[in-house]
C-alpha cells in the first residue's frame, strides 16, 4: 500500500553545499542569488537563506486506514483527506516505521500550483455539457495536491536467441481468360508469391528509461498515461526538493518492480528483433531472452494528484508536474449522455429517410 514520508536528512545540512533554498511560495528550489523563482516566478526576498524551511522535522505523520497511504502534513493541520482515495479515516504513526531505501534522484516540479489548477479546470471543462449539475466544482478543486511519487528505473542488457521463418516476396505474371460482354477474353495479371525459409540468430541490446510506479496507489496503467518524464532533468536527491510538497514512500518493492521492467523490456526486445529480421515478412518468431548487468535507481517524480468521490464512485485526475501532461476520469450525466445518443439516432434515421427521397 502507498506510503508518504517526510525527508530524513535536514535541509540545513544540504543547503550550504548546494547553495539553494526553497521558494516560500511554491517550494521549488532556488539558487542563492536568484531574484525570481524559476518555477512560479515570484520574487525572492534578499534575506539570508531560509534553511530550515520544509525539513519535515516537525510534521505530523498519518496513515490512511482505507488504502494504507502514509502522509506527512503540517503540525497545525487538524484534518486531512487522503490524496489517493479521498478518505478521512487516518491515524497518526511514527515515521521511523518505514526503514526503506532512500531516493537517489529527483525531478523537480516545473508546473506551479496555480497553473496546475488552471489546467485541471480546462481539462474538466472539456465536454462540460455532459458533466452532472450537482458536481460541486469548488470542493473538487480544493483536493488537488502536488506529490513526489517514487518510481523505479532499471537498466539491463538483453541477450536473445531467435528463430523464425523469413519470407521474401516475388512477383510473376500469369495469363487467364474471362467473359466480358458475352465474349471470352484473355488477360494478364501480376501475382505476388512468398518464398519461405528458416533462419535463426542472436540479438542484444541495452535497455533503460522505462519507469515503474513504486506506488500501489498509482497503478502502472495510470502512471503510463502521464509519461514520459524528461529524465535528462534528473538531479541527485536532496531534501530541499521536498519543501512545501507531499512525498510518498515506495510500497512496490524493488524485486516486484524489476519483474514489471523485465516484461516491458522483453516486449521491446521482441519488437526490435522483428525489425532486425531480413526479408519482406516473417512468421512463427520465437525468442529466448536473458537479462544481465541489471542496475536500478529510485527516483521521485512530480505529479499533481486529485481524487474525489461522486455518488460513491472514486474518480482520479493526474497531471505530470514536469511536462503538464494530464489524464484522468470524470463523471458523466447519464441522462445527458442518453439524450445525446437519442438525438444522434434520430438524426441518422432522418438522414436515412431523406436521402432516398431527395434522390428521386
């Protein structure tokens, strides 16, 4: 089950070497001497670095009893709704219970909260006629949260043996007779034939870059909807990145994530072998792949997450906090959808009646 944590090292230890401080408005890292925040554009105070901001040292930690998420929040906050399942059933816990591997890399938020909220409004506003009238938009918007979510990134060498039937096309011309206007006529046509032969060989390739969700609260199919992330922007993890943001601790173990990555890389290897084969076509491709030189990184990636319930059904909206790519599901008004279908059926029926009549 997903768990959310506050950073372990202190910002005071990391800031002097990195010469950064968190933006007081959005929490993005700001280098010493920068006048404006690179994420939200707010002018920064000229005072000394606020090194102790956002360390998480005085945060409260809660566990959602509905989905298992572990969340760090401000100490003066009296209530909290889980960003994964919109549940209010939480209990306090000690952050020392986790004992998990710390993150190694991080990609910072590039989309500020105000822009994320605007993009959510635009996304929800598309096809708004189908949205139920009783969906209280203000209450939904207030649930949007920026969360650093853990992902596993693997790299591995694939070495394969393959066997297939390779086909090569060739064309021949043949003569045939047919009847036209009561007469027998002779014609020619081109016929394509395929010659097949067995072939086998080897293939190897180094794979990396596929991101496996480390959160049980964020299934892989949902994570894939807001990829890709630009991993060239990876930074070595430092606690100042978490200032002002929630951060989830991984709940998918490395071994389980590796199996997901192996399956994805094996599909990539099969596609690459198929593209590598000679000839015009192939059939009965069989591959045997072994992986070696396996490496892994635990990465925190920025995602805006909004979960809400409408008529006892959970809906979720996701926004890539680096690229702004959005995905999600939204409730539909059943009677409005039915009305639209009914109108479409009537229009088709009307056209089916009018077209033959007008063509007379």
